[in-house]
């Protein structure tokens, strides 16, 4: 319980840091570009989805995830480390590798994409975009990709929790256009430059740069794309009924669409196939996003 309380304290403090950083980014972009890049309704929606996500995630961790991890820890491999620092470093690197695998699956399997799509559904890219998450993550089972293997390997569940939270904390800071290139760090770490490409929805930008903290996994497994070679980046997803800032809608619309397709085509393979498989196999017409440059210009900047 103490570990959970410490984790929750970390989340609260991290939230305070996030708000301060968002304000600084908006001010900096207003001064350098003439507009902050933040839009009231969208920013509010991002914060509300982030709050609902972290609330459900925290409850899931408190009620069953850590207990389940402790059970797996007892029946799994029993690692013995002389130093907690060494153990944590090993956990952190493995957790990041597992995040990479989870992230790839989230883009390739519709059951996972229908929740992850929320994070990609914004047509803007700023620090508030990092908060645009889905409360269904914990219910869907995405957490198992990291927790189960690490617990079965016998690692301390409290250290697993800390490693995962720090990983997510780092990822907040790569959601910005205010930071360009970071020199040698671009070869090792996931950076704003790499992550801008990941959030693009043009052909050259889809399904690349899946890393969490480290970009080395993408370089090793052939999923890396540099910003220089990605072309002009257009943020968002290839299809969404219309630009929407309703926090509930942007978290459930793709889930509802998935089950509508299952009922329509009576094929459970839709759960596990690529998100575009329904179009390729059944000939369903996918409507592109209704957002256009002219529509985006009509929005009121927070500045």
C-alpha cells in the first residue's frame, strides 16, 4: 500500500509539472510564432481524458494489478540482485523494450488500436496531446504487456511500478514542436523530433518510431523513420467521423465502431486483425477525417 501511495503522490506532482510545462510551451510558441498552438476545447478534452485514464489506471493498480504481479512474482523466476539500483536499471530497460512491443501491437491489432487511437486522434501536437489517453487501457488489458513478463521474471513489483511511471513521465516531454533536434541524443533516445513523425498520418509517417524512452529498439527492428525523410507531417488519424472535442466520444467511438463491424460482418477475426482489415477484406468504405486546413484555422487559439 505504501508503494501505491508513493506512486499516486508521484502522479500528482507530475501533473503539476505538466501544467507548468504546458503554460511555458504555449507562452514560448506565442512569442516565437504568434500563436500558442493550444485550443481551449481540445486542450480541455485532453486534460479530461488524461484525468479519467489515470483515475482508472490508479484504481486498477491499487485493486488488482500489483496483487496479481505479486502472485506472479512468487511463482515465477526468482532473481537475486546484489543492488536494487542494478535491478531497477534492468527493469527499466526491459520495461521500455516491452513498451515498444506493446506499442507495435497497439497499432497492428484492432482490439488494442480501438483504445490507443484516442492518443493519436488530435490534429495538433503539443504537451497536452500527451495527456490525451483512454480510460479503457486498464480494462482492455494493455497493462499486461509489461507487468506480466516482468513479474514472472521475479522482479520487485514496486520497482516495476516506478519504472513504468517514469517511462510515461518521460514520454510527456516528447510531445512538442517547440524542441527541434537534440544532437547525439537523437541516436539513443526517443525525442520530440522522432515522436512528431510517430503522430503523423501521412503514408511515410504511419507505423514507425514506437519507442518509449529509447529509440534504439526502432533502429534495431527496422521501424525507425527520421523527421528529415518523413515529409510534411500531418497530425491525427486517417479516419475519424469528424473533429470532436467530447472527452467521452474520443475515448469510445472506435470501440463502438469495432463492435458494430463485428455485428455487421459476424466475424470475430476483426478483434485481432489490422485496423484496416475490415476495409481490405469486406470492402467497407472508410471515410477520411473531415478535418481540413480551413477548418483548423477557424479554431480559436488559447492566446
